[in-house]
């Protein structure tokens, strides 16, 4: 099998300056603090992904009821995942990190939805007739026979989201860390030091 298409992944990442590194790490730290302090289960960024989620239902509706129900979550997670892959192939470190971070942030939203499967108290957002709306995770968990474990599954998904977001920030900090300077590096032009 020809794996030539993976060649870009062997190249170095585009360099990231020290101010950009500090700015992005500060952004993620502030966002994580905001997310920890949030008590209503929805973060401002979730409103960006609601239309993507709903679009997933429409897109996957052509493949039957089961995929239509799962399609919201598939697209909600698929969009940032595919964008992260795109930026990885472009060797754009900050773009790959941003999309990966929000891929994992979506786990928090998905976990909130999962945990509501038996209670069904969340307000629905739907495309089409609201009387025909169904709770995605109630339907999927019921079909899988795991409805009684909704909150336990949600807790695992939430933990994976937190671990993933923290891992992405740690990876970004590590990948953008200033390399060891060779002897005489202090004589380099200022722009070369970043």
C-alpha cells in the first residue's frame, strides 16, 4: 500500500513565536477556568456547535433513522476532528491544537446530553417539527440497552473531554517550547530567537 499521502506528517511543524505561544496557552488556561466554574452545563462555544449538531441530523437522515439520530453527535465531533487533521497535514500547530482542543471540549456538551437521557429535562433544539423531536441519547442508549447507565457513561465521556483538553494544552506547550540554544545563539537576530 502506498502511504505517500502521509509524507506531510513527517515534516516539521510551522514555527510558533514566543508571544503567540504565551497568548494561546493563556487563552486555553482562561477557557479551562471558565469551563470549570460553569454550572449550567453549556459553554458559550457550544452555541457554535449546536447548528453543526443539528446539521448532522439532516445530513445523516439519508442513511436511516439510527444514523440520523447519531448524526448530530457524529458531525459535532467530526467537524473539529477533520479540521484538526487538515491543520496537522498543513503543519499548522496552533490550528491543529485549537481544533483538537474543541474536539475534546465537545465531549463535555455530549456528556451533558447523555446524562439527561432518562430525565429528558434539557430544552431541545431541533430542525423541523418540534413535536417529532426525540432525545438522541435516550434513543441510542435505549437501542443499545444501556439507558440505566446514562450518567455513568456521561461521567466517563466528561472525564475524557477534560483529559483531552488538558493533554492538548500540554502538547502545545511542549511542541512550542523554545529549543535548547546552540553556543552563540545570543548573537542571532531578535526574530530568530522566537
